[in-house]
C-alpha cells in the first residue's frame, strides 16, 4: 500500500475567506473518491490551531500500488482539482511512502 500525504498553505489572508477556500478544497478532494476508482481511502483536513509552522489543509490518501497512485495523479478529475489548487495555494509539501 502507498500512503500519499500532501499539505498546502493557502494564499488568502482573510481568516473567513481562507476557511471558505479550505472547505471548498476539502470537498473537492474528498469527492475524488467518487470519481477515481484507484483511491482506496481519502481524507482531507483543515488545520484548527493557527501557527507559523502550520499548513492550512492536509490530504491523506491510500493506494494499492505506485502505479495506481500515478493513475490517480494523471486522472482528469485530479488535474481539475490541481488547477484549482494552483489558484489558491502559496506552498505545497508532499510525501509518499509504502506501508
């Protein structure tokens, strides 16, 4: 199994607008489970304790193989979410590991 973890910092500085963007992103990410069969599990979370070290949104997803992770990453629906992310994100970090 492959775990895929991604964290984002959002560009928006207004707390209410940032929260709304984070909620929209969470919904878009979690909806991918209904659209991409390679996803075994997916969960997005919104940070609740602000700090300079914290990211705003985190994604946890699980795939059976690296190939299925790659298929997910190249899926048109994932690419649509990626386009949305490019508009709202200032920083991204990622880790993929085998369990």
